[in-house]
């Protein structure tokens, strides 16, 4: 199970914001999660290494890029299995 949201905006949504995005992450793995990578516009932005099967985190992009951005998660488990979230498309207007 993978869930990614910003406020009331869920994976797959397109929205605009004047605020720095606070990404809320909920993951239930089938094995301990080795690494979670937050990806923005095809570049690795931030990494967590929780080593737990269940993860709930909130992370804020302190330096969002003006204009349209795509955020998604890449999840790697300790057993070698991987998952990706659906993206969020956010247009940041500072």
C-alpha cells in the first residue's frame, strides 16, 4: 500500500499552490522498507531509510521550483521488491 498526498490533494491530482508542498507519505510494505526516495521532475530530491514495514512521514520541499512540478515516490524493500506511487502534479506559484 502506497499513499502520497499534499493537504487534500491525492496521488494523480493536478493543482496549484502558493505554499511549499508538505508531502504526506503512508506506506505498508510486504517486507521492511529499505529506502524511500522522493522524486521531483525526474530528479531524486530526498531519501528516507526507515527499515520498517510501516511508514508514515511528512516532508516539506523547502526549495520548490516555480512552475509545474511532478512529485512521486520510489520505494525499495529489503527483499529487493520495489514500488512507485502515482505522481502529484503541482504548479508552484510563489
